[in-house]
């Protein structure tokens, strides 16, 4: 059975939806890295410290990014899946 033009458009629509979701996630991760570091730089200027808050902000940003990447790695088919239990494990 030959595919219709609507099937092709549905495939394109799904591709662009997935592409949009992926770019939104990556943008969010980039923002989570940059914003805490920028706040740290601002606090350094305000408090007169050299790089203390900038380093702390960068570390916080890296922790947030790592946490988001772990969440993305555990994300499957639009549902967060819990770890599987073995059949012989008690409740």
C-alpha cells in the first residue's frame, strides 16, 4: 500500500516536535550552567571578593546540569521509569 502525503507530513511533524523538545532541553541545561555562574560573578562584584562566589556558582551550575542529564538518561518514552525489581525480591 503506497504511503499518502498525509503520512509523510505526520512524520515531518513528529520530527520537528522531537527536535523542538530536544533543543528546549539543551537550552535549559545551558541556562542552568550559566545563570548560577553569572549570579556568582555579580555577588563577587557586590561583596568585593575575587572569585569565591563565581566558583561556587559554577559548581552549583555543574551539579544542576549533571542532575538534569541523569534525569534525561532515565527518561524513556515520555515517562520516568523506576528501576526494575527482580522477580524474587520481596515487596
